C-alpha cells in the first residue's frame, strides 16, 4: 500500500485487502502501485509480481493481460469500463477511475475488478438444444457515462434473483449484459442458456422451452425430451426477443415466473425448476400490451428491473474504443496489420450505426479482409467494404449530414461548445468552428 496520513495505516490495509472486489492501483505513468489480496486470488498474480511494473510492458497478445482499462484512461482521461483476460485464463471486468491533481493531470487510477470466470457448467444439453448455447468470449468496453451507469445497475442486481428486462435496439449488447449478470451472480457455476423467441418457429418453441413427454405429438421422440428450462436448472435462462413470444404460450411462461413450475407438452405432472429468467427485447413491450399482443401481467412480471441500453449513436465516445478493439481482434484473427487513418476513424465515428455494435463489428471485419493496403485512408475503401451510400448521395455527403445532426443535437442537449467538445471527443476550437459553419449554412444566428 502507498504511504497514507490522517487515517490509521493498518486500518487502510485491512480495508484494502478485505473488500469483496479486486483493487488495482496505478500511477499517472501507467506503473502498478499495488493490488489487493482479492485481485491476487482473481488473477493468479501476486502484488510482488506486479508492483512497480508498467502496464505498457504487461498488456498485449501473449502477455499477462489482454487489455487494460488504465491504459485507455491515460489516453482518453475519462473513466473506462472494460473486460479482459489474463494469461492464467481468468476473465475480469474492470471499472477504472482517474484521480486528477490540481493541474488536471492524472495522478492515480483506481481500478475495481469483478471476476467473470465461469468455473464450470454442471449440466449438458442434447444436440437438439445445443445450438447457440456456447458462451462466446466477447469483451465489454465503454467510456460512456450512460453505459457505465447501465453496467453498474446490472452488477447491483446480479446478486439477486430479480427478473431483468433488457431493452434497446438490435446490436446494442443486451445479450452481453445478460451474460455479465450471470457471471457476477451466485449462479455463475451453473448453466447460462438462451433462446431467441423470434428465430424458432412458433410450433417448435414450446417444445424447445418446456420439453415434451413421449408420444405427446406426431414426430415426437419416443423417449420424450427435456426443454431449456430444465437444462438451465440452477442457472440463468435468457429469453431473447421476448416481444415475439407467442400470445397463447404467455400464460405458461407467467406460471414459471410466479411459481417456478411448468408442464411439459403432454405432461400431467408439474415440473419444478430453480432458474433465473432474464428477458430482452428491441420492441416496445408496453406498446404491445396496449394493442393486446402481449399480456399485461406477464409484462409486469418481466419488468421487475428494467434496464435500457442506449444506441451507439447516443454514446459516440465509445466508437473509437470499439473500432480499435475490433481492428486489433480481426488483425489477429486474420494475421493482418491493417489500421485506419485518423480521417477514416473520424468519419466512421460520425456514421449513424443503426445496427449498433454488431454493425460496427461487421464493418471492421469487412475492412480488414477486403482492403488492399495496410493503411485504410479513403472513402473508396469504405465503400468497397460494404458501407455504401444510398441513392445518389456520396458517403462524404452522408457523413457530413450525420455530423451536422450530431453537432446540433449535442448543442441542444448540452448548451455550450465546451460541453459539446467534451461529449464528442473533439477540441473546443473544432466544435466552435464546425458549429459556426453550420449556423451560417442553415441560416441560424448567435
């Protein structure tokens, strides 16, 4: 522990080593000051191994850590939340916060860490229900205050068994947050399963979810079949795209939420199950209730803890972080060495990303595999990669239009060019210049 005054040093050390989360302290140059006992347990590395070492020397492929929130904080000077892996096979979530001195320079970075490593899965599932059930190792990374608040809420409710309803557009990361809840819950060593209610035909969904008894319908397996509810016993089941759940089955799902019981198709004996249900939807369930397409009582049972994920265009500070993350990921996957020029990085940051993180990731992958040069520095490369203009408008025109919309929206919400510059990650002179040109273009005054 660093030297302290005013508070008993022994007490500080007791607190430092006995909190529930891991703690990793870094100085303003990226050098490790100290880690606590919980982090030693999580990571497999001791304080003696890490103290005094620079993160710049410990982060990267085949190094101790796959990534570092602290290094992103030193670059961007804002709090960052990220997940990364250790060389010892652990998966960690870190929330890093910078501490500034009187001159606005980073003096310390305090990282709070959660262990997301799944110890084991106690159940196996048969081939018919196995598709799409593997946990894909994907990272979370954000510098957005709104997303940080979303993650904080998810972490707070993870230790409970309350039902959560994640809402937000397609591709914003609802499934990732559901996995985060599972991995920080008391159920983390039990199964995490998910079912996409929109992807499975209505006549098969009941059998997939609830299972069936032998001979219960034509074509049924003679031995019968257990559904995902039974396979998720003790763990977590994500009902993705719950807005597409058939109306005639909603009463059956409501019984699961109320009593933790259900009947298989053709069954006469109630099955009891201990499972946490999490729902996700890109549709407005309240509107579906109003039009009679979703049961009101089921909606309220699902909506115990509502968590809304903002679209990527409303947290643009995350776009450069995600671009760099996916560029690094696909460079390593395809053994390439591609990079984006600052101009292209800025242009990509201004696009609307209606498909959110999923669309951004797909675009980066196309760029990596289709660009001819290692430096991607033109709009032609973007168009070749599939980010094509619509109608007769060039990509340059589209980017300019989106940039104008973003600037005007930010100015309306924030009121000053200083706040606009900070929110959009640009300098205040740049924000002032662009807004002045935009006012002249559209005839605004002031």
